[in-house]
């Protein structure tokens, strides 16, 4: 979106060239006409709102200009170096470079190269240093040929316009025959079961796993592109690629790479056929694939569903008479689930992010249906540039990353994992606070994700953290275990990373253990085909998928064993201790098992609401073809007063012991906590402990909250979360609301039972009733606007007793209001306000702290059962006896 706007502005403001001598400074336009030279924006950081140009004139339209970078550092996705193959902005755009990644060399073939550095008014970085050279032939024929009349005549064994490619590399790796195609050309004809320009990848086993392979290098006949789609169809044994964008033209070509022929071919289907498009979505089905949506050449968005049949070589427009039609979108996903297609997310032509989900019967493809979400919908899943995979064992769509729309004006990348259980149509975010930061991927969009074995494999993407991570084109790969629900980074399973990162590419699985990656963008569009072959620890070859082989036994080093989520270390059959699969741990002698407890926590700790816990924690749905040696998701149960999703086989906390609370005091609910396992139970019996924590943005409307949670303690953090400058001052308000049970609280000797209120960077009030109704509510603390932390004690009118009775069963209505001023006059270093209601009842075990926050065993969220006056969902949920029904 931003790139398109910048290009339009540039096209309208082309200036005429002015010949000057080469320079390293960044101002105006400089014309360079030497055979080689150095270009830089200057020794210091470039300036805000920079508009700098360099035009390299080779002196002849037949010469080529080669630009190689020594340094590159700009604000990722905001400051760009545009490079054109020509002398104006109407010339073909060949690179749009941004971030800290060192670019590939850039080649212009028109005799001119125009560079344009653009920066916004945000933070500035070092810029770039590059050297250019002018050649009569591309790459000066790479020292493998002779340049005659600006054309390379390559030496025997080499080819390409710059003689940069070698025929039959490494003698076809010993797995093929070097066959002549003509008098001057040869290529490897691979043996059965091998592919690649060097026949170096075995496709029929796990040999050579854990590494990257270049199957078709740049210049092998595939047109470079990004925002395209692709699928691998087992029936044809081919990778099919459709559409995309090459920085200048929106494409409509259909290409295939087949394992048998080991080369790219362009396919020419009969009419009708889809218009050229990019940013569309594709899903394989039977002997063909479906395509939906995308951006057309005129920038309009498509709402069409097409099906391509590989057997008949025909496109067919489907769902033409559907009464329900999804919005025309781009940046969405289309996912096959048995005989259904699911459409998730996307962005409309008006830049509105969509959170509706649709599905259509893939057999007939006649009518779309709206997927009615039954829970977990809030906050809305408005996503663009995300990925979606289908996990059969949990009957769920797993959605990862993408851009999420936080407001009507701005969107930001996310690293969230969302799961939609298709049996209940229930959303849940999967998150475990114990995931190590070193193995958890950062926010990203336009990455790829494939399902291989028991993992979701995430590769590449556009990543950017302001003033932090400036890697626009991420090269890293991450593995998310779909049974243990933990992240592993590339260092555990892989060898070296791929040479350059990318986003806007496509990755598809094949053969059970191959991830094919085609095209993409890294400042330039890519035209290569690379493959990562996962090790058996991730997924075996499809021929071995049903075998009960134990890959854990291949680990000879104990630490490597314990780093694998599926493995434990123990002694079996009175032999030496060894690494074994978790599914065989019952054979360990005396159950003496050594394991990394954080390596396989399972799905239960990643679920944080009752509905999510019981919907996504039903356990695995295994079919006869499901591999046996695999850790699957376990069954979960929701412990209400713990507000925790726990493994059914190992319940803890107040679900097992009524005194397992923070203070060791039995909670206000008395006895054991409810232990829930169905959605109906969640609807009827999930009455948590804690207080309502309700937030209101400006202007405050008490009948329409903006945010709502249940806090299990009386500490809250009030912070307006925004990555953008707040243009005007306003007040951000929060309320603790609920009931306080003293439960026979006894203060320290010689003191009265007291309440305290502490905060900074805000003003606040505390109200307490003399019973459980709002009618007797009194203001017991009032604190004016404080810069530094301040704590005040509660006092009733006429110095009355704060708690008339502390006996078990008595409760008091409590309300605390915090008002935080935000905006241009607020201290930008003090955006957050920590507010705490504390007391001196029940000393915390093993401490001498007399004033401490109040914990959940004493707190009950607000309720009165009068529901009719609530006209929106969040307002309704401020009363635990009310529930919201979306009609």
C-alpha cells in the first residue's frame, strides 16, 4: 500500500537530469558517467524527507551496469532505495530496497540505471554504500566466455547471458547423466528419485535431510515474481504456480515444475481463464486447484472463484449463482479441509480488514456459506498476509502471523497463533508465557507456513520492529510442534540458513518431508526454486509415515535428546539409559524418566479461557492412517477458580485442594473449584474469582466499555497501547468492580484491617460499601493527580469501621476508578500507570510484608443479574450473571 503511494508521487515529480561530477553526498540528482564508481548517501545518517537521485549513464544502450552493495541500512518498509533499469521513473523498476539486509547485486541492461533514495520523517539510519561497474557484456561473461558485440559467447560447459551458469554441475552429483540438448547446451537428466539442476536432492527417502537445496537457480526459465500462489499435486507430481507481480506487471501465466521432467514449463490453458492477478489465494483439490480473489491489473479486487483441472487443462468459473458472496479481497488464505474450502481474512479494495470466514463445498462449488463463529471471536481476527494450515488431528485451522488492523488507520504485524476448532467453530489464541524468547518468532507477515509431520514450519516473512529489528526479508525458519505446542528455531533441526531471506513467496509440502519454496521478494523479485528437506525428527518420508520408527533413538547426546519435544531419556529393559519416544515412556524402568519439562507442555497451558480449553482441549482425533510414534494434543479441563486450563490427567490447584490458594485460605466459593469439560458447562458454571477490570477510552461511555478482563489480583496496568503519536490530550479510565470477602481476615497485631490505594501518573478513587450493594457505597480514598508513586489509606465517614463484619460469608461491594491523562502533554516515558488496591489482612506466607495486593480467594467479579439494559457485548459481560448472544 505504502509502496504504491510512493511510486505515484514519484511518477508525478520527475525532474530533468543535471550533469555533475560523481559525489558521495545526498542532494538532488547526480549523473555518473564513468566506467566504475562509488555511490553513497553520505558518511552520516541520511536526512528526514530525503529525495536523492543518482543516474548512471553507461554511454551506450547495449552496455550493462552492475551495482554491488557494501552496506545497506534504512528503516524497514518505510525508507526505500528504488532502482530503475532506465533514466526515468517510467523505466522498469528492478529493485525496491529497504532494511538492514545486504541486497543481491542489481543489473541494468538499458545503458542507464536510476537510483532514488526516499525517506520519511521518522527515524533515520546510515543509508547505503555501493559500487557500480559498466560492462560491455553482462558480468563481463563471468570469466567463462568472450564478449563479442555486447553478447557473451560462453566457454564449453557454461551458459546464461553472462555465462554465469555451469552445465551439469558436479557431474550431476553422481545421480544423473549429462545429456546434450543441442550443439552448445547440455543438462542433467536425473536418475529416478532425484531432482535438481545438479540432481542432488533425493525425493524418495530421508537421505540428506536437514538442509537446503537449490533445485532451479535464478535464470532457469521461471519469471521472477512475488504475491503469487502455488500448490504441489501428487497426482501430476508437479508444482503449479499461477499469477503474481514482478514489480512492473501483474501476471496471468500458469507454470509448472514437474519432478519427472526436472524443468519449468509454461502451460497454456484454453479460454476462459482468470484475469492477471496478485495477492490471491490457492488451494489444492483432487487433480486441480481453486483460486480466489486477488488484485487485478487495474488495482480492483476480485471476488471470483476459479478452478483449474490439470487433466483437461481448463479453467472454470465457480459459485457464479451463490446468494452469499464473500467480499473481494487480497492477502487472504484459502485452505482445503476434506471436501470443503475455507476462506479466512483479507483486505478489501477500501483497505478494510475482514474477519468473516466463509466456506464452500469443493465438490460442487455452488454456494458459499458464512461460518458462524460460536465463541472466542473477540478480539476480531482481522488479518492480512497471514498463513493458515489445517491440522487434521485437532480438526482445526491454525492461523499464524500477518498484519492485524488495530484501528481504521493503522495496522501492525503480529506473531499470534489463532486456532479455529471446526467442530465447534470456536476461536482461541494459543500462547504460553513460558515459551523461550530465543525460539519464538518475531512478528511477521507475508511469510509461509506448511504442515509437515507434527509441526507447522514457518519460513521467512516481512519482519520489522521500529528502531530494533530492521530485517525486512527474514531468512529464519521456525518449527511449531502441534502436539507439544512449543516453538523451536532453525538451529535445532537445520544446517545453514538459506542465503537470503524473502517474503511474498510460496512454500508447499511434498513427499511428506520436502518444503518447496518458489519466488518471493527480497528487494528484488526472485525466480529460483529451493527446497528444504526436513529431518525425520520433524517428518519422515511419506513412505515411512505409518511406520512406528523411533527417531529419538538416533540421538546419542543426552542434551540433544532432551531438546527434542518428542523425546525423553530413560532406561528400558535393564540396558543403558537411552533416548526414547514419549509414547514409549511407559516402558521405562520404575518410571524414572528424565525430560525437559518446558519442552512439551502440551496444548492445555496455551489455552486461557474456559471455552477455548474445552473446545481445543478434547484430545486428538486419530484415524487409522495417523502415525503412532507422535505426541498428540492431550485432553484438558478448565479449573474455574484457578482460571486455568489443566491436563485432565493431572489437575492441580483448587481443583484438587480447596486450600491451594495464594494465602492457603479456602476461597470465598467454599470447597473445591468446579472442573469443566464441555462448552455448556462453561456457559452455565464458569464463575471465576477476581474483579472486573473495565477500561474506557476517550470519550468515556460507562454503558459501552472498550476493554474488559477479569483480574485475579487487585493490581492493574493502565496503558494506552499505540505505536503512533497521540495528537491530543484525553483521559483513559479504568474501573475495578466486584466484591471483597474478608474471610475472617486478621491484621497484624495492634492494627485495624485496612485498605490502601497506590499509584503514579494518574488520579484515582476507591469506593467501598458497608454491605454487598451499591446503595451504601462510600468514597474511602481519593488521590489527586500524582507524578510519583503515592499510597493512601482508606477512611470512612466519621471514622467508621471499614469492615462492619469480617466473618466468612460477608462480602462488600468495591469499586476503584483510575483516570490517566494521555496525549501531547503526557510524559512519553510514563505511558503506563500501575494501580494497586492493597490491604493488611492475611500476611503472605513466608514474608513479613504487611501491605500486599488482594488475591483471588477474596475477590468475586461483579454480578446482579439485571441484564436487559446492556446493549453491547462488553457491557453485558461486566455482569457475570449475564451473557451475550449474537443474533
